[in-house]
C-alpha cells in the first residue's frame, strides 16, 4: 500500500488534484467529509455548544458550519481549541479506514502540516497557486482576499509547508495543464503502490543463490534476503533437513515473471510462492525499488 497525503492553500486546488489522481487509480479519502460526519455526533455538538452557546446551532439543533467557521477563524485560542478536539478524532477515523485499504490511497488533509504528518503517510504533496488565482476560485464561495488572509493567519506559512512537502504542485494553469503535470507523478505513485514481497523456498543453498542472481540480474526485484529454515510437516515428529527461503522485494506486476524464472532455474514450480503487500516502507526505498525494477 502507498498513502499520499495532500494538502494546500485555500483555493489552490487540492480537491481537484485528489480527483485527478483518483481517476488515475487512487482511492481518495477526504478529511472534510470525515469532519462533516463527525459533526453529527452528539459528543462533538455538545462540546461546541458548551464552548460557544446555541448560536452555533441551526433551528433543527444541528451544527451550523458557517457559525463554527466564524469562531474557528476568528481567534487563535478558538482555532487551537477546536483543532485539539477534532484532529485526533479525524486521524482515528482515517487510520481505521486505511486498515482495510490496499494499493494506492490518496488522503486529502487540509491541515496536514499543522497537526503533524501521521505515521501512515508515505508521501506528502502540497498544492499551491498565486493569490490572484486563489481569490478568483473562491469568489463563488464568497471568500475575497481579506477573508482568505483571515482564515490562513493561524496556519503554517506557505513557504514553510513547501519545504516540508515531498512534492509541490503549482496549479496556476488550466485543468488540462494540471492533468499533464500530474500524469508522470501519478504513474510513479501507482507503481510504488504495487511494492510487494515474494517468498520462495529451495532445498539447496547453491540453488537459492542461483535463483537470486537470476532474478536480480533480470531486474525483476530490487532486494533479496536469504535465510535458512527448518521445516516440519504434520506427518513427521521432527524437523526435516534445512531448507532455504528467499524473500524478494519487487513489484506486483513482475510476480508472474519471477515465477517463470524460478521454474526455469529450479526445474519445477517454486513451492511455496508466497506474495504479500508491503504496507510500510520509506519513500527513498520505494523510489529505489521502482528505479531498479523493469
């Protein structure tokens, strides 16, 4: 699995970027949607009411997003209070949802750098745009330049967030231009999301070494680990002679080729050929693996 965290300035186009990557094969999770669901919980509504009174409620007793926004962006102490209350809840929801995910996942988190990058985020992307373009895009929402400044004055500066991000996308052109910018990045991320391990067992160490040389030589894997195993079966009362197990780090589309090469070298179908997703890996490792494999 590969998780990309997306954030950006208000009106820069982070949702558009997430949507484009979603069309390229990513599963998209939106923090704002989680927040909207959380505001239906009595616990959160009661906390806001105790803090700000009935003025943050609609006539039907539900939370008023505009009233909350007015207080949230009005004073820094209110901004800090709500962040401390709601961010842990959002992160728990995200972590729970990600536990069932596989492949490429994009998580859109407006305040990604303001509340520490979560451990499950493999890469961060920051979307930026000129003030003029951001104001133009937010005009339909009734947000002018002064309001954008007011809403962003408590946030980490744009320059600081650029320095913290693994990738910065400038969105000052057309939608087609943005798609073109994202094309190569998206293809690379999709490839990184397919990283997996393949385990093959051999009866002899020499055979295992030949298998490692053959598969690495054909650039079908980036790394191989060789360990000695003692194997037991249900019909025996003792461990049998040593076997050798190789663990290859590779890409899922290359697994059938690895199986064929292994069959040619050991003269039979490899037993067992066990494949598992790599759920956690550093960005540098992922990039090195993708570069090394065909």
